[in-house]
């Protein structure tokens, strides 16, 4: 019960602050093109990146570690690159997309729970009154997460996530959430893959929430996705083996948990790490501490017109202590406004 | 303390039964060639396998799932194969090799622990009296494991394992432990890799004990090794980030834990699974429960002359309930005596 509570509180606190404080904190709303779709980029030249020092620091690193004549040459097997997800590969405003999923799930499950009409936080949530729903604080959030993420098999959850991610739209942009991935990052993933890197997502988000679509959207297979997780239990149901998702913490892949998760899943240090918040700092420190060449990059949300602008004071994706350390250590800081010619993927002519 | 105790007891019980009961139980000692070394095989035709139904069931499966014209075709991304380690890829008698490592570590660490001269279980162990050392039962084993596996950084442990695995010799065969891998299984790993399979080790043994040598010996990189593990903690020591190995359980990758570990690390069901004991049964059930073609294989230790012969009554690698289920479900059972033309790798002429 203790660890269970820990997991749920962690998720709850991240979500509450996001849900209640997210919008007021952002400096400007999203006003980008709606003509986008998540196309895997094969841009040899990182076409959506402006020719800036940030881009050059990345391409120069890749050139150095892949050149057998360079003293910084790294054998392909050791070319591990890790990426945070929320705010690094896709957007995270006005709150983590996984919380949007949880809220939508409450609505979808409501017909099976007539008692929710009277019972908070569900009653308010179903009326569209998020503020009242979350007035119950931690306890309210715990009930929402527990009702939507646990008690089913892993395969049932996989289906639910796939259905949602294929249809749900962002409240502000009306895009599919997978259309709110960053085009320059898709190009970077391709560039690294073409140069023999093995790419991993290392996210505070739920591992079972990302895996159903990470391969299609990012080209990153489920076995290269690391995230927070609950415990599961092996059972034979009607003669068929299943894994049941229990309401109990397994692992929280955030802050100091990120190097732990990387060691647990990968077993060697990355040579490149990409994040956007204080939650990624330990991951970048772990990467920078490697003997040999390494690349540490923060994505800085500076573009209030095309995306959102936020950093030190944001309840979602707070970048404060990590920004100081990145400046001090001369890590690469990518300004979305200055370094990206384009933010979201442009829909191809023959789409829809 | 509770989970900590759980981990240590689990390891302790496995090791004690092995250490005290292993030799008396085996039907015959090892008497194989000493002219062996762990060479990665590139045997196109599984040369060390006799042309038997067991071999044909494996090659026919590989042919079916890789043939785009077959109704059983499986896309490369889903060709996941999982292998138990102890008793499936390398030998495990007279006791798990990781316990040999723990005992050797006690000897190596003794100079830093003068108090061990008087203190059990270390005093007896250092005199070579294993029986007296283990007379203290669980408590004795817990002290041995704790003294040898925890309290150092992951990178320090990596170095210690590499040193040991490169020099320590098996008490009966006088081979390096990595020379006691199974040649037919090395050939099978190559055959599967050549056919687009991605291979994972899924072992009850320690994940940090296998990773330092799995790539060199099996061609399986650390990120494809799943095993039991302790918790680690991220720390900055003298300005350098490290992960410290804590004496606390993280995960036990045995029995019903194997499907859990597979889901946690891989995120999709294997299409092929190889084991040798009741500890692998849930992993094979999980694989067999996949929608679509699958292959489940048990290695049966039937060769008292070239390796060891043991199954239902062995304290190490007990194969009892799983043998019944394998027979009932017509899974592939590989008899080492009948199906393998060779057991251990033959040392090449130009070696030593």
C-alpha cells in the first residue's frame, strides 16, 4: 500500500499542478498550422533545423563519433541515444497527454459505472467541470488513475491506448496527439538511426501508454521504450496466460529514476541524451559522466506562437535548475523559436 | 527490509539446495573433452545438431515464420526469441555459476576483512569447508550474497565480474565458465539472428552478472539481457555520477516473474522460447499463448557422459512439472544425449 500510494501520489501531483496551473502559466497559446500529420521524416539534412550553433553541435558530434579516423570514434554497439518524450519528442501543454487520456477514459467507462453520476471526482469530471473534479486533491486523482490504468490485462490496455491515440484530438489544436510530435526531432531520430545509433525513449510517462504507438510514430520499437510502470501479475484465465495490471508501483522513471531505468533496461551509458526539463537532469548528468565523448541537449520551449513558451515557472516541464546547469556546462540548448524552421509535421498533399 | 529479505532468501535457497544437494543428485559426473573454447559459431546448418525431429521442429518453424508466402509469416520486428541462461545456454552443475562467483569473491575480499577469519560463514568458507559455511542456513547465505553483490557501484561490479569470468575455472572440468556454453545453442543463436530474430536472455540469474560478458560470448548485447536485479541509487560521488548497488530487491526474474520481466523489458510476446527447468514454464506458457505461430523448446539434460543427467529430482534446474506439460502439449524437447552431436565448443587449433 505504501509504494502503491507513492506511485499514485507522484502521478497525481504532476497531473494536478498541470491541470490547474498549466494554462495560466503559459505565456501564449498555440497558433500553429492545422495542416500537419505525423510523417516519418527521411530528411538527410535535418531540413527543419535552422543552420545554427545548436544544430551544428549535434551534427558535429555525430560526425566525430562515427568517423573511424576520429579519436572520438564510438563503435556502433555503444551508440546509445536516449530521449525524454513529453516536451522533447511531442508537446506536453496544457497538461501531459496521458492525463488527457485518463480523463477521456473516465468518460468512456462511465456507462459501466452508473455510481459515478453521484460520486466525485467522476461526477464533476463527467459534467466537464475539471476544477471541481480535482478539488478533492490527491484522493481525487488517485481514483481517476486507478479507474483508468489498472485492473485490466496488458493486452486490453494496449487496445484501449491504440483506440484513443488514433482518434482523440488535442483541445486547443484539434490535432491528433501524434500530430503534435516535433518534426525536427523526427528528422533527428532518422539522422541518428542512419548513423548507427540505437534510440531509446526514457520517459516519466507510462511505459504501457507509449509502447502501443512509439514504433509507428517514432520508429522506436516497444523494447526500446523505458517509462514509469505499475506491477503486473501472471495468471491463467480460461486457459489463457495473461498479465494483469495491478494498482501497485513498479518503477517511477523520473529525475534520479532515469539513470536507474537506463541501467536497468540498457545496461550501458548513453553517449547522447535529449530532454527538456528538470526531470531529465539526472539522465543528462549520467550521460555526461561517461568516459569518452557525449552529447547533452535540452529542448527549450521558447516559441509562444508556434508552440508554447515556458521554462522556470511552468508546472509542466519545468526547466530551471537544469537550465542553469546546461548553461554552466555548455550543453546544447535548442531554442524552438530560433533553431527550428518548423515545429510540427506538415501534412503531405495526398493526406486526407 | 521485507523485500530485501525476500530477494536474499530466494537466492539463498536456490544456492543452498544446489551447494549441498547438487553433486549427490547427479547421475554421473562430467567427462567431456577439455579442448574447448567459446567460439561464436557461424554454422549455417546447425552442424552440432543431429538430424533429429527436435532439430527439424526448430528449423521448420524458422522456415515457416520467415517465408513471406507462408500463412505463418511473422514480420522481422515481431521475431522475438527468449532464452533462459543457466542450463539452457551454459551449464549449471554442480551449482549455479553465479554462486561460484560469490564464493570466489569472498576469498578475494578476505584481505580487506580480517574479521572474517573468526566470523561465520566466512571463516569456514575461507578454509574451503563449504558444508560448515552453509550450516548457518539462510543467514549464512544472505551474508555471502550481501558481502559480494552490493555496496559498490554498478561499474565497479562490472569490472569484478569481467575479471572473474576471464580467469575462474570450473572445479570439475577446469574450463573457463564461458567455455561451458553449449555449442549447439551458439549455432542456434546465429541461425535465428541470420533469420531476422532479435534474441533476449531471460534468466533467474543476476542481470548485472550476465551483461559484462553476454555480448562477447553469445552476441547478445546488454540491453537484450533480462535477469534478477537489486535496486540501485543515483549519486554524485566526487563530482561524478554513479549508481550504487543497494541490498534491496528490484525484481526476481524466475517462474511467473519471467513473463512479467519479458513484458517489462520487451513489451511484446516472444514467438520462440527456450528453457530447461520448471522456472521457465511460465515463460513458455506466455509464448505459447501468443496469437499466431510460436515455438516452445525445453533442453533436457540427458547426457551423463558429456555433461550431466538430471531432471525431476535435481535441486538445480529441476524439470518436472514443465516436462509433463511439454509432453502433453507436444512442445519440442531436446535431448542433449540424442540430439546434440557435440555439447561444448571445440577449441580451435590456433588457440593456446
